[in-house]
């Protein structure tokens, strides 16, 4: 019950070059755990159901593909929770301290809470390169790193990474009805892989 089903909202697959189909091998095909059933991952002690990508728009992504939405509303939760774990990332660089996305938590009693996603604090660009090639250090720590086919010959130490943000619920006794996922339309394009509540 704690593994939230995002499949109704997924608009890309893990092995799809979804930011730009011409950019071959630019995907999350290496995101898997062979010790668990298909789609399940355990990262940082938290289990996730990672079967696809919920991609939102940004000023950069809109130029490549204007079809991605600025927000997704109504991700069903329908349970109480002490905390919510978000497995997510962003495409494209942004300045540290800029809010690139937010989650809106809707409680059953009509109250709401906001969970900001701040560049440098919660996420960084999902691509990483060797030191000196647009490298970023400090701040947000990735919960997963993996290789990418397109970097294997050019930069073997480059790859992709994902981040986990954990929100502690100040109202754990009130059921959460749903979540909204919203881009703030900066250069960074936020995407969501999985949500786990406990």
C-alpha cells in the first residue's frame, strides 16, 4: 500500500530517450535491482515502485518537446503517512537555491501542505560528468547513480543520478487524499520516478 502507483501519470519509460529522441542512449535503462521483481528498487533503505517517468515541462524542455505538462494533479495516496519519500530528479542545470518544483499534499479534511524541491538542496541535474566538465559538488546527495550507454566511450566516469527527498508529515493522523506535482518552469525540468509513503 505504501508504494504509490504512478503508472496512470507516466509519460515516458525508463529505457526511452525521452528528453530528445535524437540523443541516443540518454535514458534510465540502468535503473533496476535484479534481486527484486520488475520495477521494484530499494534505495537508501526505502523500497520504491519505479516503472516509468512522470516528466514535467521547463523553459528548456519546452523548446525540445512542448507536449510535457507544467503540472500533474490528483496522484492518489488514500492513506495516512508519517513520511513521504520522493524519488526524483531534474534535467538541465539551475542555480543553487532556486525552487524548481513543488509537491502539494492534499489531506482528507481539505487542508494542504507544500513540499518545495530546491536545486542544490534536494536535487541536481540528473547527468553527471568527470570533474571539470560541468561537474557539480556539494549540496544534494544522490541516492542512486548509474551508467548511460551514450557516455561509455566518451566519458566512462559520466552517468546519471537520482535523488530522494523525504518529507516528514506534521499531521500523521489525518489521511492524505492525493498529491500534485508542479514545475515552477525554470530551466530545470523536474521528473518523478516513484513515491513511497510510510
